[in-house]
C-alpha cells in the first residue's frame, strides 16, 4: 500500500502529465520529463536521488527541488 506522500507525489505527476497533454510541444516535452521524474521519485525516491547526484548538469537543482517538495509533502501528511 502506498503512503500518503507517495500517493500525493504520483497525483502531482499525473496532473503535470495531463497539463502537458493540452499544451504545445515546446512546453509539453519538459512537462513530461518532470512528470516522469516525479512518478519515479514517488515510487523509488532513493534511486532517483542517487541518479540525480550523478548528473553532470542540474543534479544539485533537482535534489534541492525534491527536498523542498519532500518538506512540503511532509507537512501535509
């Protein structure tokens, strides 16, 4: 059974995916990448964070954003 945090994260990912479906291609592609990242992070947070640490560019920004999202979701649960 998924925790409340996982359920909310997957819901946010699906919302971003739906938003990407109704926008133009230039906006849709980054939104789909964000949705996939959030979906993977909701299911396997440690693996996604390890992957983000290994990225040559932007890994620190991804980790900061995931940390902020995690603290926000922790307040809700």
